[in-house]
C-alpha cells in the first residue's frame, strides 16, 4: 500500500500535465460531495 501511494505521489508531482490532472481530479472530488461520500463508504467497506 505504501509503495502504491509513493508511486501516485511521484506520478502526480512530476510533469506539469499530470500535476494539473491530479489537482483537477481533487477539485472535482471536493465539489461532488455525494459522490465523495459514496466512494469513502465503499472504500471503508460500509457499502453493501
């Protein structure tokens, strides 16, 4: 899990287009509160 997180960190902090895509994805996730909540529930195993 730590290796996967390190890989994502290196990918999205490297080249400018990937940095932009990562920032845009995070901004979109913050605006879609319902979708964010559903993803978090699924990640925590609370979704049936």
